[in-house]
C-alpha cells in the first residue's frame, strides 16, 4: 500500500460537479492499494499517517502530529500510485489491487483513522475525481507499507 501525504491548508474533491469531500488544515492523502496488500498494510499506513509529525512546533521544527494540531484528513483512492513506468512509455498497473479488494482495504484505512479521533473526508471510489488543494510548505511525504522507499 502506498500513500502520498500532503500537508494542506485546505483540500477538496469533486465528482461530476458535486463537492463530495473537503477539509481545512490537515492532510490530503492519495492512497494506492497493491494486489498483495493485507489488513496489516492498512493498519500500518493508517497508524503511520495518524502519528506522522510534520507540523511545526513553537520552535519551527516538524514535531507535531495531526492530532496535536486538530487537523483533518482527506483520503482519496488513487490506483495509479501503483503504476510501473520502468519499461516502455505506457504505465503498467498489473500490481494494483482489483477494485473490490482495493475498496475494502481503502475503507479499512479510513475507518482506522476515524477511530483515532480524526475527522476524515473521502473521495468517491472508482469515479473520475477532481482534487484541489493548497499545499502548506509544500510538505509531501511518501509512505509504503512494504517499506520499499
């Protein structure tokens, strides 16, 4: 499972002209589920994001978590994070999970984050979405449950 975590001042997602999710200060998360991911991967990603300390403290050091600053999270499914561009010019998505499995694990991440007391907004699974954000910093982190980077 892979996550791109962006610290934002605000973010939103729109489907067919309808705003389906939005947050103010917090994280915009783009989440990709891999074919061999398990519930343990969802747990790892969710816990890592909740505990990630990428907000500045009084000394301007990245030392505060989303819980510390009262932030929210917008989690958007993005299977293209599993695209393999190493060969040829057309990405291969053979390692992305099938939609049913991906949606189940995506929802597990959302549920775990919510259970930790964080307000979570979401996109709409398997639809074309327009995502907008105001990146704060910019600060962008990459998390991989297999720890390949």
